C-alpha cells in the first residue's frame, strides 16, 4: 500500500533530492523539527492522561467499559445465585439448590 502521509513523503523526497544532487540544503520540515527526549517522553507518557481527562465522552466510555467488563464475569460465576436471590423473592437456599441440582 503506498504511503499517503505528507510529512513522510516530504522526508523521502528530500532524501532522494540530497542523494541525486549531493546538496545537503534539501530537507523536510519533519527533519528540521526533531523533538528532544523530554518532549518525546511527555508525548508518550503524559498526553494519553491529558486527553483522557479533557475529553468527557472518553471518560464516560472508559467508565462504562470498566464497569461492564467487571460485572459481566462476576455474574457468570458461581456466586450469581446469591446475587440473584437479593433481587428475587426466592430464598438463598432455594436458589442455591436450583443451581447445584440437589434434591429438595
């Protein structure tokens, strides 16, 4: 698949022109503005948290997914009859006996 990102295309074109002409004056803006290690670490480590806290919709989606991914497996385990009995009028012993298949 061909590259379409303009800064990368400009870097390649500048490299090709330097190679063809032997003149080092040709460079792309991306080559001239290389960030230092502090700026790179900031972009890698801090920016995701900055984006998370500044985007309210992203916060809502993250909270929803964390709650749903935590609660779904807990309802599929053996303690679900106890949890269901809290909302259903059956007694806990009766709901457990239905789950374990014991005789009543």
